């Protein structure tokens, strides 16, 4: 990974839709071993005032998707339980405990002065998980793969996120603050907290995952908006990956609605009409609570989603 970091660092110094192809997942016969779940601490950053749609509309282009059972292990690619789903250049092993299938989408290059910033793309692929373990959440379970340099050159928000990601991976043992973590470049809202931060590797790259929530105001932590977020680079620095996967935990309210019931053990949301309301303290308390919660208490479990990301391979 050192060459990747050097490659990306040099770039940072030098330069500041979709057709659906569905596949089904066969039930796995036995659970895969769970990785160790260690955590780093994160704090809170402010909320921006701009409002931009988070969706990325694009024209439709057919792309193939293939599936094959994940069976034998090799020195380069350990075995993962489930079905291998491939949408060029992305391959990932999908467990039946996560989703029942997947849909691949390819977005062509879209740029120009008349194009909204959040729609800018050098061309990318998107994998949407179908029959996902959670339904009706704010975010769709999706994985995006972009050519890294082209996206950074095209879109300043992507450049900034990659810069943060590169700094995080350069020294993964260092404490990571929330304001240093990468952001979703095409979201218009701000990250209000980040918990369960950990650097993890996939088959030919590395990245960072954490649990987070985005909002355009000082929102409460809730299961409608919470998601497992991963960003990473391939080991050659050629591709930039963004994964957004909804996740829930019994300690949070179901929604951000004022009347939503707070489960026992949850952190009470401050009453914002109170001039003494301390939102920074609230988000720190939520972060501490989620950091102390075992992986298996989440749905899907953090370990299940880690295994999904670890099974990923990006090959041109």
C-alpha cells in the first residue's frame, strides 16, 4: 500500500443509468469466520448550509453481470461464504444473510458547465444490493467504483474526500478525528457523527469503514438514517470505492421524528429550543455508545458488512 499512498500523495501535490442486471444469491451453508472488530474514536464536525440533491441521475447503458459460487481458497483470495457477483470491474461475494441479489449499473461520463456538481462523473459503476436485510431506510445499499484520478480532477469534493482518505490510510494506527474522515462526495448534507471507525483491507486494496449519519440540520441519531460507510482505494491507486449500507441498532430510535420512542439505554436527544442544548455532547455520547456496542447487536452485524467489503476485488 505504500506505493499507493505515494502515488496519491504526488497527485494531491501536483493537482489540487443505468441498466439493471439482476442476480440471485443462494443460501450459504455455514457462517464465515468473523474478523476482529477494533475501533478508533471520532468527534463531530459542523453542518453545511448548502442544499444539493443526493441522487445521481444518469442515462442508461446495459452492462453484464455474472455470478459464480465462492468455493476454494487461495493464498491471494480467501474463501467467503455466498455467491460471487461481478459487474466489471467490481467483484464481491454476497451472502444470503445480507441480500438476495444485486443489480449492476454503469454511468457514462457526465461533465460540462451545464451539469450540476453532484452529477459530475468521469464514468463509474454502481452495484445496488436487492432484497437487502433492511428495507425502507433513507439510503439504498449501494457500492460505487470510480476511476480515482479522473474523478478527483473533475470534482473538488471528490478530491477533498480522497485527500482525507489518503491521509487516514497513510497512518492507520493514528487516532482519527471526525473532521479528518472522508465524506461522501455526492451527498449534499453533512456527517453529524462517526463511530466504530476501523481501517480494513479488501482483496486488492484498503480503506476505512465507520457508522455514520448525514443531515442538513442537527438531527438525532436514528435507525432510519444510520449507515455503514466504507471508502477505499485499490492498491495501485487506480480506483476509488464508496459503499453505503444501511445498518440499525436497538439503542436508537426508529426515526428522527420528535415523537419517536427512545429505547432503554439510548441517548436522549437535546431539546433544541433550550439555549443550553449541547449537540456536540449529544453526538459524542452517541458515538461512545455505538463504539461500546458489540458488532452482533447491529443488523446486519458490523462483522457481516466487513466480510462483504473484504471480499471485494476491483480488476480492470
